[in-house]
């Protein structure tokens, strides 16, 4: 017992002296950084453990924790925002027609396209398809505004007249499908989650279908980590968030969070939000609805093979993360979730700020070492601690997200996980680029490019053109 106490005392003394010799003004910065690293690692371990439990329970009994609802009890409305999507729109709508649900409407929002998008939509069979055409100056104001227009059309027109008049909004499911989305034909399985009347949103798994480079492979793994680790880890708390493409929302939940925009018109999605999916998912939870993640339904989308396009996309997402900081006070007071889930949400919302801080501490470390102000005293314990608390959790998350029980495959995945870690470091600078754009109020975005795909039968193959 005495030896154990001495060892604990020695370890404590070593920790106290870990920043010995550092300028007095710098030591508190690095202690805060150490707390952030340990907290982040602990969070990842907890989420992986909870995700493992949730996935095993789901695989053992897919209906556990859900109601007994079947897809025919619901009206499924698939909203597809489309701005200059002539490459993918026919493929996306064609696949939505194949989704096996009883009551279905496809609502495409042609958001001021000036390519062949409108002509292609007009040439399609119109049964079950509604095209909402937005024109300038209202068009091209962002995905939030396009979706709000579709929501108003749904609530004020589709549900007040004709075949679907007077459907109970609690039984109407709104699915957001991007124009490059290839939704699972068995998407009706999502109904099992909505059998629980507390559920306001369910996110499907997102996959990359054009995995032909290391870059797109890494993006596919990135989405897998989001779904299998972060989302499934939060499943039991009811705080799984929405991920945009392939998200399903109960119309009643959307109605509950509708707010007036600058024009005075109501809409669930807040204007100007660059990550409108993240924003609405969090506001649904704040309003008392639960968020779920499905592992039974997936949606495939295009990845980006251009590093420049990837930086542009991730900068936009990161800037959207900075915008989410305005939700921190209200989410911290949310009475609908417990303390642990509330802390997890706080940590999630603070991600861009924490990432920016940690990047600054790394730069500060390099400057202190390079100028000789601090003499590096490397030791095995320090190296092990740096690895365990900064690298190992991310590696574990990447391996776990690939869902394999084969020992040889796990070993191979471990190697690839380090490649993914390098990918994460490579796109890290978007945190600062997005912060600059956020601070100066930049809101305009150049469009990335879709890749040409094999066209549906009867349509000629098209060259690459601009698309969101």
C-alpha cells in the first residue's frame, strides 16, 4: 500500500512539474490545453463505448427503443433543393421514385437554375413530382431559404387541398435529399423511429459513392465516424443531430421551431445559416424533440476529388459551426436533457473555438521551442501521454467506424486510420479561414463542381458543369 501511495505521489509531483521552466504567462495556457485534450479524449472514449452498446442493441433488436409504426402510416415528402444540378437531378429524382413507401411526394426546389435543370425536370413524368420554381431576386439566397419556401408550399398548399389535404403533421415526414443524393429504396424503415412520438428527427447514414481517391475515401470514413461514433453514441440521450443529406424530420417538429425571417414569413430553417442541418437539429432538441440516428437506412452522395473544392466546402461548414455559438446559452439551459447530455452538447457546440485554441497552442509551442525560451525535456511518459490523449482516441474512432471483426482487416484499418489522421490535420486550417470569414461577415460562396455520372436510361451523358 505504501509503494502505491509513493507511486501516486511521484506521479502527481511529475504532473505538477510537467510545465516547469515555461514562462509564467504561458503555463496557464498549456494547462487549459491539457484539460481540453483530456476532456476530448474522455468524450471520445465514452461515445465509442455508448455507440458500441447502441449498435449491438440495434442489431439484436431493430425495434427496441422505437414504436411499432410502419411506413404506410405516414406521408413521405422528399424535398430536393436544386441549383444548377443538370448532372445529378435526373439520377436523384429517379432513385427517389424507387423508394418503397405507400404515400409519397417528391418536391424539387429549382432555386433559380440557369442550366438544363428546369428543362430536365419538366421532361420527367409529373405524377408524384412537384417542381417549385424560385426566380430572382428571391432565388439563390441559400439552402435555408429554399427549404423554407418548400415548407410553406407543403403546409399552405399540399396539405390544404387535393389528395393529401388535412394530413396530421405528426404523420408527415419531411426528408431532405441533396440533388446528388442516392437514397436507400428501403428508407421507409425510418418509420420505426417515428413510432416514438418524442422523435422529431432521424438522420440516415451518409456514404460517398465515388470513392476513387484517397481524398474521397477519407471523406467516406469521416461520415462513418460521424454516424457510427458521434451519432450512435448520442442515441440513448436522444441528442443525435441532423446531417443534412438524408435527414428525416416530423412536420410537427418543424412547425414547432418555425421562426419569422427578414421578410416576415415563417420557416423552420433560420436564414443565412451555412449549416442549416446542424442548426435545425439542435433547435429541435432545444424544443423538446429527440434526435435519432438510423443504421438501417443510408444515402450515398458525391465526394470531392479536388483538394481546393474540399477546402472551400469545409470552410463553409466550419463557418456554420462558428454561427452555432449563439445557441450555447439556451442549450446549456435546456431542461429536456440530462446533465451529461447537456455537457456533451456544450462540448460539441464549442468545437470550433476549442479547435482554434488548440491550434494556437501548437503554434505557441513551436515558437517557444524554436526561440529557446523553453528547453524540451522529452521522456517516454510525455510521448505516451501525447499519443494517448491526442492521437489514440481519433485512431480508435476511425477503426471502430469501419465495423469489422476480422483481425487482419482491423490491422489494415489501423494503418489506414493514421492516413485519416493526416487527412484531418491537412484540412485543419479551415478553422482559421472560416473564423476570418465569420468575423468579417462574409456570406458569399463560389460553387463547387459535380462529377459526371452515368446517366439514367434514355438520357445522354452530360459534361461537368457548375453545381452546389
